[in-house]
C-alpha cells in the first residue's frame, strides 16, 4: 500500500482486512513514476533491494521503471543476480566513500 494524503490512516484497516491472506507493507508516496508528489528519494537514501523488471535490474522497487528512474538502474542487459549484487555493492561502497560515511582505507605496515 502506498500512503498518500487521501488514504493516510487507512493502513490498519487494510492490514485487518488482509490479515492471514497477505503481508501488507505501507510505504509513503515517492516522487517517482507517475507521481510528482511525495518523498524525493535517491539510491543514497534507499537501501538496495534488487528488483528485476522487463527494463532490467534495478536498485529498489520504487525505481523499477527505467523511464522515471534511470538512476536506479543497475543493468539494462541480462546479467546474473551475482553480478547484480556485485554492481550494487560497488555502488554502495562508492557512495559511502564519497559522502564520508565509510572510512577510507588505510594501508599500514606490520
């Protein structure tokens, strides 16, 4: 379920309705795809959750549309999940090094 201004507060009712039938995740509306409203998120704010679509392999389901979220694309060509995981790992490490949230490597002598 995507939470918007129009349905805010309905999450509990949906969970109750689907209890025992399905797992319900309530996420805020994201300014991606067909939406100009909602949270503006990038791969820097969203932990990787590999998603495969007809467009390719994506960083996360919220960026699973190449037209609206080319920055979430991991690979457009067919690749193995192992290769997709490797690309995401390299991208995460690169981002963390760039923003300073991952310590720089330090070469020392023993």
